[in-house]
C-alpha cells in the first residue's frame, strides 16, 4: 500500500504545533499573566483575575486539544491497521490521548467552574490540588507529544 506523504506531513505539523503551543502557554504566557506587577505600571492584576484570563486561554486551547486527540486516534488507528505497529509510538499516542482528554474534559472545566464560584473557591485546597494535577497533566502532554513526534519521525525514516 502506498503511503500518503501529505497525511504524514499534516500529522507531524499538528504534533509539532501542539507541542509548541503547550510549551508557549506553560513557559511564556502563564508567567507573564501571573506576574503583571513586573510589566505593568498602573494596572495590576491579582491572582484571581489573572487566573480568570488564563482559564479562558486554556478553555479556548482545549478545543484544539480535543481536535489533536481525535486526529492522533485516527492516524494511529490507520497506522495500526496498515501493520505499522510500534510499542513506543502506541504508548506515546495513548499518553497524548489520555492527557488531552484529562486536560480538556476534566481539569479545564473544573477549574473554570471553581473560578465561577468566586475567589474563596480558588483559595481552597481542592482548587490547589486540581491546579497542580492540571500542571502535571500539561507537562505529561508535552512529553507525550515530543516522544510521539520523534518516534513517528524515526519510523518514517525507516519506512
């Protein structure tokens, strides 16, 4: 069966773009939003309002993450069906899919729900635990994307 290079190319672009977005959101956007005191002169955002802004950014990003999870499912199923099975790629794909759905369907909505309740809810231990878990999930998503990208690239070179 002939390989469609455009499908592979699109897959790599989507994985790389998503990895880039995860890194930018986590390493650049979040620190800027939560440390406005170092940037702004007359206008300062408290942690609650900065969290509202970050929550909206992550809420919008979660739509892209849903798309990526579905695209990974379809692409990896296509590769599996064509006999291109690899344990590392499979494990990384499962990791990307799982962390994507956890971020988009569990953590982001739960954080937004607690933010809607008010400042008191965001200062609770429950919110703190959910936030820490979402940060870990986001880092695992980045790692899964990186491993999947590199492994699929290696397998493409072999094929």
